[in-house]
C-alpha cells in the first residue's frame, strides 16, 4: 500500500467521554484493529483504576498496548513511538484503516508526529529529584524548573512531577534549556492521519466521571490500590485514583475524602485533556453517539483522497 492507501484514525478526548466503546464500534465497521495510546492502560496491574477495556471489549476487537507492562517496567514515549510504528507497518499490510485511541496527548503526538531525540534519563539525577519531591514537595521542582527554563515552565502542566523531573533532568545534564532542545518538527510518516475528538457538555461529562469513580470503587479499586501500595514510588502509579488512596492508606485522609478527591482530580484531568487536544486545529469534533456521522466523515475523507 502507498501512503494514500493507509489511514490512521485517531480517536481522542477526555477521560470518561466514551472513547473505548466508540473506537471499538469504528474498528468493527472498518474490520480493523486498535492501538491504545492511553499510557495508564499499558500496565496490567492497574485494570480498574485506569478503566481499561473489559474482557468482552478486548474480545470484540483486537487491541494492542493494553496491559502489556508491569508497573515496575521502564517505558517511555520514545519506546512507544518505536513500537507503535513497527506495529503499524505490519497492520497496514492488511488493513487500509487502523484506529489509534487514547487520552494521552503526548503519546498520540509521538505516533502522529514523532518526538525529539533527547538525552536518555540520568539515574543519578533522577534519584536526586525524587528525593527532592519526597522531602520538599512539588513546589521545589516547580521553582527549579522556572529558574532553569521559564519558557517550558510556562507550557508544561506544573502539577505533573514526572514532566517536571524530566525537564529538569535534561537541563541539568546538558546545561541547555529543555525548550531549546525541543524542535517540534513533525517527522514524515508513511500513512495519512485523520484526527477525531470526542466531547460532551461539561455537566454531562463531569457526572459520567463521578459515576465512573463510584463504579470503580464498587468494582474493587480499593483492593487494587492496596495491592500496589508497596510499589507506590513507581512512575506508573503517579496517577489519579491511586495517589489519593495511597494517602488514605498512610492515614492522611479519610476514605470518603479520598474518593471525593479522585472525582475532583479526574475532572481537572479531563479539563486539561480537552485544553490540550483543542490546541490542535487538526481535530474534527463529534459527540460519542455520532458514530454514523463519523463513519461518513471517514469515508468521505478516503474518497476525497482517491479522487486526488
């Protein structure tokens, strides 16, 4: 197949908007497979808290990059980019359309546009930064990054310690601002890309988030988090749903308050996701119940390409 014959359909949007079922419907209609770009769903030990696809959903359509790692495994965007592109080369040999779904904007961008080649993590610097985070809190990381690279500090989610540590790590290791090393030049891909964003009115989305958290608790999130408590220092577990329950296990908050914090932090996360995706003018936005409209949109895109 040529580039024109290969179409990667990206399905993105905030948490709880309905990306999983929507992507499955698309994949079944186009007789294809799904790649997950939800970095939290990579880990097999975090099934409930990440709302990973159920066994029934996984059986409906073949999925890739779902629960293929342990929370102790080292994995990053660069590795994901390499693995996803290699898989896409194989899938496009038999499928003219492949679906990429997820809420992790950076991982979606890694597949669609590539990431800059940056220095490998420095274990010693990373240990120092983790100690700083544990002893002095995230404010210390925010202050250091603001001094080293005010440009990136104005762009990054300053509440995400993983991103802060990585940027500081690069600044320290190279002596150059992280923002100066990020060229953001898209890499050439041997497939076309069609980006779809899913959205809902805010009040509906927030209610879905609250209902999902309640369902997670009923389904055993408490016990899942407890089983992972001894691994709480791993980056994979620095995520909403687990951090709040870890605080409860340490006696820092009541269970009721922890659950409310999960809901609040999930809503804030959804807001950040929407802000991220809406910055990209390449997305066409739909509601999750507009599957027929989306299918027609995809087919028109394919037909238009054939006529060019």
